[in-house]
C-alpha cells in the first residue's frame, strides 16, 4: 500500500479504488473495495489528524465495523448501487459516486444479487481482497448494505 501524507489544503491525490465481487455465501452478493493509496492527513503544524481518511469518510457516511452486525445487516436507506453489464455505480447519500467502475462478477454472484436486490459492501485498511476478508472475519473492516438495481 502506498501512503500519501499531507494537508487537505495541499490537494489530495486521486484515489484509485478497485471493486472485487465476492460471494461468501449462496445469497450474500458482496463487494470488497481495496484502496492502493492510504491517505494520512496533517494539520497546518504538521500534527497527525487522521491516519486513514478513506475509512474516516466511510464511517461518516454510515459504514460500521463488521463486528457490529446489527449496525449494517439491513440496507442503508441512503445508499444505492446500480449494475449495467460489468459497470457498477455506487451512490453515497449525497448522490455523489463512492464507486464508478467495473465489477467483473460470476453468474452465481449475479444470480444472488438479482434474487436479493441488495449488495454487501466491505472495505478495510488493506490493499488485498484476501486481507480485507480476514479483517471482515476479525471485525476490523467496515461494512454497509445497499439496494441494487439493474440497468438494461
């Protein structure tokens, strides 16, 4: 993982987010997001203010620790996801995109997503989907559930 350390006023780098379709159970269509860049923020005096701005922002938008299953087990009313072919668009509560890119998925993943109409989203302070899955199991990742619609 690459780390950027700086102030918001200096401008932040573009965050490259990757989405990985994951089907941990037959009716649990999930997406693991990885972030190759960790953003650490400093104040004007150079004092550390945020060790992982991406995860802080996710918490502010309603993501919760995977250890708090009741906090994320049902779809969040303000998050939406749309899938058209392999193109996934995930919208935050303010309408801006959390993710706008590709999501190659298996037929089993697509069938589960169509059947449930929702998707489980996971992210953590890791750049490898397997490491994120380990953090999910350990309760150290963040999770959110959204509705999922299909565009034809």
